[in-house]
C-alpha cells in the first residue's frame, strides 16, 4: 500500500513551501492530488507517484526545451 503525503510532506518532496503548493492547487498547477471528502475543509493528500510523474514531465535537457508549453503550466 502506498503511503499518501499530506500537503507539508508533498511540498517538501517538491522543494517548495506548503503555501506555494496550496496556491498551485487552487490555480490548477502542480501535481495531481486526492481530495478526501467533498467539503472545502476536507483533507488533501498526494500520491508520491503523482509527484514523481509531475517532476519527470518537467525534466529538460536545455533551457530552450523548458520554454515549450507542458500540461499543468498555465
């Protein structure tokens, strides 16, 4: 069974602050997440595989490659 990451642990895995991850989530950026319930106050968790897939989609060989549009970049 995969251990799901809370917002703080997911942010640490990405090297960003928890606030930045929350902002990305609200803007539809960042890795896919799991919402545990339907209330706005219900927990949000991340599957580590989703974080790794999101990072892999943003791996580039050169700075010119990094200027192309990728899913999740808005």
